[in-house]
C-alpha cells in the first residue's frame, strides 16, 4: 500500500450490483418495497456498513461516508 492511498482514505469495495443499488435507492429505502434479490443485496450492504436498519426495522438508512458513491 502506498502512502498516498493511506492519506486519501481507504475505499469501500462494492460490487457493480451493490453500487447500482446505492445509486438507485439513495439515502433511504423501505424494505417492503424491495424484491427478494434486492433484499439480499441490501443485506450485504448492511453487513458492509453502507446502510443501517432504522429503529422501526422497516427502513434502510444510508450511512454518511466519503468513500461511498
């Protein structure tokens, strides 16, 4: 790893499918509006810390990070 990579911050690796999901749904999305496959992608994004589940357990909320599109 180079010094410039450390200074600029580490990027969160997202697959093309995950990146498309983030671009499509933006800052928040209702879980009941997602299909089965989209829920699976959303679950992976929650594991990676891109989204978190709201207190009502029905909404995903995008976390504020500089390295997420």
